[in-house]
C-alpha cells in the first residue's frame, strides 16, 4: 500500500478524482433526457426501467468487480467501467425501438458496477486511515462536479443539437476517463496480484457478500430508494412546474452537496461515522417531504438543496464506514457489498416510484413520501442497539 504520509493530495489521487469527474459526467448527462427519448420510441410506460435495468446490471456485476479488484488490480477494473460507457454511447443512436434500448441500458450498467468499486479501493490504498473520510469526501466533491454539470450540459446539448450528439459527447467524456487511468500506478500489492483468466470470474458465496460491512450496507440500501425516485421522476416534476431544463434538480442538489462532502468527511474522521450519518438521513427525510409537495420552483429548489446535503453526507461517509468495517485484504469485496445494496435500493426505488406514479402528476407525491418512509427506517436503524453497541468511533 502507499499510505506513506499524512497527505491525501498526491498526483495519483488528483488524477483519480479527475477521471471520476468525467466518468460521472459521461453517464449522468443522459439521465434527464432518457425518459422523453424512451417515450418517443413508444416506451412511456417503461420509464422506471431506465434506471432499474442500469442498476440491476451494476448490482449483479459487483461481486465480479470486487473479486477482480482484489485479484487483478484496481486500475484494470476502473478502466473497464469507463470503457463500457465509451462503447455504449456509440450504440444508443443505432437503437430505434424500445426493447434494444432497454437491453443497452442493461449493458450500460456494467460501467458503474466496475468503476466505483476499483476507485474506492484505490483511494483506501493511498490515503492515511485517519483521513479516510476526508479523502472520500474530496473525491465525492470532484465526482459531484461531474454529476452537477453533466445533466444540465446533457439537456443543453440535446436541446441545441440532438440526442445523437449527446450520446457521442457522453462517449468522449468516458474516453477521457480511460486516458487518465492509462498511466496510473497500480496499488494492489504484487503478492496479491494475479493474471486475468476465465477462472478469475468464478465467484463463490464469500465473494457476493461481506457480512462485516452489513451495518453500512443496510443504511445504504434504505437510503438509496430516494435516489432511484429522484432519477426517475424529477425530469417530469421539472416539466410540471415549468422548468425547461430537466437536469435542473440534478444541478441544484449536486451543487448543494459539493462542500458538505468535504466537511462531513472531516467531521466523521474526528467524531465518528454514525452521528454524521444520522444527520444525513434526517436531511434526506426532509428532502423527500419537500419534493413530494414541490408545486413551484421555490419548493423544488429547497427540496433539491436538502437532497444534495443528504447525498453529500451519506455517500462518502458510507464508503468510509464500509472500509473501516472490512478486512483490508478484502476491500474490493466489502465495497462491492455496499454497492450491491446501493444499486438494489436505487433500482427498486426507480421501479416502485414509476409504478406508483403511473405518469400522473397527482400520484407523484405518494412515490416520494414512500421513499422518504424508507429513509426513516434507515434513520431509526442508526439508533438501534446493534449500531450503538459497535465499538470505536466508527
């Protein structure tokens, strides 16, 4: 490992942050425009599958990405995730009916099934333990820049040029991510590293779930439903209140999350993960309440701000908590476990919210309120006896 100083600001770290920025911009710039695009293909009733299928593949691929991260290296796993984004962007313009489009979304999910797993393990390798939360927060800050301008830029490109141009730009961003990763130094110790063979893809029960990180995985699962609902329904919510740019909610919430990520990371390094996570869950509950009744721009912006605060706290702190709880030789597996729960929550949240919504604005509040109810369960779990009995500050 390369934890040789107390600094997190190495060249490798910054290269990784920039790679993540353009990676997250690559696939997030598509999200606001895909519901309308699918409707034009004749699949309006399948909007919930846009996110659900993407997260299904991401979740199913996590055991493989976790195993490969711990065996063949962090960099190849990250590069493969970016490569999927690059290739898929060129195939979207070729699909003109609903079924091929949905299958392509299924394939596209491999990108987030691989890239974030390798990235989180890489960060854990190169930063000091006592600054892990801060490092995850700073990385999340850079990723959030991609998530912030990606959707807004995507809507602008689609409106100004065309959907095909948007797909190609998405591919170019992924290519930049790959180019950055190409010269990055591998951090997996040589004694652990193996050559890739087909047997490397053979997984067993132990590769699927790391029981040591169950507390973090539970909180991630229960809070991820809200993200699935936001990703699926916020474009229609934006239109209902007269906002032309369907990426506006994404822009506001991501900007709101930017600096809270770094602050939350530092506070959790000093005072523990659990107290900070409680505040993140509380902000998420408030956000879902405001989003449910956002019938004007002002409530819409307040909802997005609280959602951004929640994501700025929950995302990096849950990653740091997962790494705290796991064995350092199984970081890939532990992070894959957390991400499986995240993808399951996002996918189910997207599917359930679309089923509740049924393309009727009058039904939309129920979708957000139910997702908020699941966040309440996550909040309550963080006060449960099992969590309170956990030793150490984390």
